[in-house]
C-alpha cells in the first residue's frame, strides 16, 4: 500500500537558556497509508500535538525538528521547518483544531474564510471558490448553506463551527488531514455526529486522516491504526483491533483501564487510574520512561530502554516484558 | 430601536449580539459624546454654509464690535445679530472664525491620530507577534519615546523649520504613537495565541497577511478607542502649541491661536477667550466621552 506519510526518527528539540534541551518528541516513526485513519493517542504532555505540528512545519519558533527521512504526500523533505513545508501546508495537508470557538476568525464571514483557502492555493477565481465553499458546506451537513456563507462565526454553534472547519480543511482536496482533538470541545451528541462525518468524508474523498486524541472511545470509533504515545515516544503501534483487544504495553493497558466505556471493559470492574504524571521533559530517563508509573516495573526497566519488539508483523510495542513467559524478577 | 436596526442593515454592519444597539443607546457617555462629536464635525464641514463671512476678511469699520448680549444690555450700539459673537480687532467675524477653527482642530486631531495610529499599530503588531528581540527593540523604542518631552521637541522643530499646519501635524503625529504601540502590542499577544491564527498559519498564510488581515481587524476595537483619546490629545496639544506661538501661524483661525490672541484683551473682552476655550473644552470632552463609551461598550460585548 502506498503511504501518504513515511517518517523515520522524528525528533523535536527545544533548547533552553541554560544549555538544557527539552525533547517533546524523541524519535518517532510515522507511517500513514493512503486513505486510512491513524490515531495518535496519549495523555497531555506526551508530545502528540508537537509531533503533528512538526508535520506542518508549525513548531514554536525556538523548536527544531529533525528526522532521518521525512516523506510527505509523495515528496521527500530535507529540512522540516516553516519554509520547507509551506508548499504542502494548507494544500496537501490540512489541519482541524481542537477549539471550534477560537479557530475561526471572528471578524470575517464563514464564506470569506472558506474561500480564502481556495483562492490562496488553487485559483484566483472568487466565483469558483464560492461554488466550492457552498458544495462543501452542504457536504458536511450544514443546512441552509447559502445563508451560512454570509454569517459570522459567533452566529454558529460549536458543532456547526467544527463542521465549517472540516469543510475548510477539504477546500483544496488535501491528501492528509491532521485533526488535533477535533471533538474534545464538543458535547457528546455533537461529538458522535462530527466523528461520523469525518469517517464518511474520509471514505468518500479517500483522504488520509491523522487523528490526535486521548479518548479511546473515539479511537475505537474511527481508527484503522493506533499509535500510543508516551513521553515523546511511540510505545505501541498496531491495527486498532489488536491494540485495543490485546494491548501489549502496560501503558496502553492502563489507559484502557481508565475508559468508562462498557464494551471495552469487563463487567463490574472498577475504573482504573495511572499514578503519577508524565515525566518532566527536562532530564528524561535513559531507561524505560514509563517505569516510574508501571505496576509491573522490574529492575531491567530502570536500567535499559525497551527496544521496539514485534508481536506480529503489524503490531509492536516497547516493553521488556510484553511476551508472556518473558518474566524477570520484580523490582524491589 | 427599529431605526438603528435599519441603519445597521443599510451600512452592512455585521449583526451584533442582540441588544447591542439598544445598550449603545442607553450608555449616556457614549450617547452625549457621539452627539457632540457629530455636532462639531457637522459644524466644521458646513462652516461655509453656516456663515456668510470669510474668516480672513478684515474690515476696519467693523473692528471690535461687541457680542449679541451687549445689544441686549445696551452697552454697544453696533452689536447686532449680524455678528453674534462680535468681531475681533481686525473686524473679522468671531463666530465665523470659531466655525472654521473647528475644521482646523478636527483636521489636526484626525490626521495626527491617523499618522500616530499607523506608526504605533505597526510597531505594536510587530512587537506582539514576533516577541523576543523584536519586542525588546520596540519596547525600548517606546520607552525612548516616552522620555522625550513633546513640547520641547516641538519648540526645537519650529525653531528649525518655522511653523506651519503641516509641521504641527507631523510633530504631533510622529510623537504620540506610544499609546497605540503599547495597547496594540498587548492585544496582539493575546490574539496570536488564538487558534484562528494557528489555523491561518496552517492554511499557508504569509506573515504580513496574518499581521494585517487576521490580527489587525481583531485589534481594531482597541485601536479605535485609543484613536479617539489620541485625537482629543492632539487637539489639546495643538491648542497648547498655538497658544505658545509654536503651532499654526496666524491668520489661521485655530482655537488655540484665538485664545492666544485674545489673552491681551482678557479684561476688556473676556468672551473672546472664554468662547474658544469652551469650544475646545466641549470638543475634547465629547471625544473623550465617546472613546470611554466605546471602551466600556466593546468590553461589555467581549464579556457576552
């Protein structure tokens, strides 16, 4: 299968003043198949948003991104920064943001903001841009689309605004849409509608979707592949059914244990929680970064970083003890 | 209510949050400020139609005619409705000069506010958006500007280039941009953290586009408020400079110049100093009320 993104060893570094360096993303590999949905899951501070912003070249000014190889939408990039990625940003790769309340500029109409993207990248014909905007507003299920074009963002509800954002992302027929927690700020019924919409859109247009979330309910709903991210690394990767059904990494298991969704957990079990917090970005440990919070951590875990080990050709994880039978003495 | 609605739709003003027009109407400061400001603007624009006289035409036979209340009191046989506020020592109709003076004050106020607004807003946008070294440089520039006494600079400039309307406008416009810069800088810092700015970056907008098309319109409420206050400031500054003889040259009918020329006659014709003073007071008060009202009003809108 051809890939819309193939990235090896992506790293993001933010140098601090006192010669220290923050490393929010520490060598992740990212492969997104054409027309598939990849979910990047992780708690706050795990680096998932940083990784996605690196794909657009929109990191904070002080941060730098490097990678061994960086192939996006069929092109290979030597450097990963704002300038280099300007040619694909907005056209081949579109982004949907978390907050529909603030992601539209309040002083322009919905129509002019939609047309802007088209006029910027495709052609300068305002009439064709308007036709395209109208078509997409209808496609994302906004009734009375014609009247909506001349409305301002404050006249629309959160769910409608997120639909507008989806329409805006589709304006240039992108090959990849990055959605950074697009449903987090919506209420539950709207969440489901927006998820359904994204799934339909993705099926109809054959667009690939990189979906960033911390919600396993959302993951089970929309994903083809799942990447679980922890402390700047991907700790488990595989097809959604395998990762959710048979998680290999203790972090994935712990996360799944926190999900209050009935069909994902045994009846009558208590909701879990993970003690502690994500390790500080300064002074990230050399050994397994989850060892300080892992209930099954042993002496090996605080000595060495776990290698990437395949359980089957499509499913791997980074845990010393992911294979049953590979047991070492518990840490004392 | 329906009238304001109609106006709004004619002018294509975006439909405000419901009741906004109503509340604007009820804000007394905003109301009186707007009414008086519009009154002065109307007077300035319609001056040639409101008065049959030329503000520069001197007439030796009509010198020092008293105002209309001297006719009522029987003090001055020459006082009549022909010259409501009388004439000055050159026989020029005083009311006419006042009307034309509104033009000069407003013209200076608007142009100086526009010039300083453009300079200050640009600096503020750059400082707020880029931060870091750019911000440090521009903040230093603001501090530097604040340490310069405006009157002293004006004195030096007039001594070097002589006085003219153009020079007064430039001196004021090029010197009072600091408040714009400070306010726009902080507004920009707040706006640039909004997701629509990230969204604009994500669709591939250039930096000038983001600065001037995405951020600037959102900072506009703050800029308008500062602009009214700076306008009032510029008008006062012009009057002060003219009073000191550093402002617009005679025979332009500037209010400050009229006050300055009338000060020698303070004990014989006090109205000649009181009337332009009162006009200046009213205009500056009105513009300040308008600015304050708009500030309250935009803050209230933001809260809802």
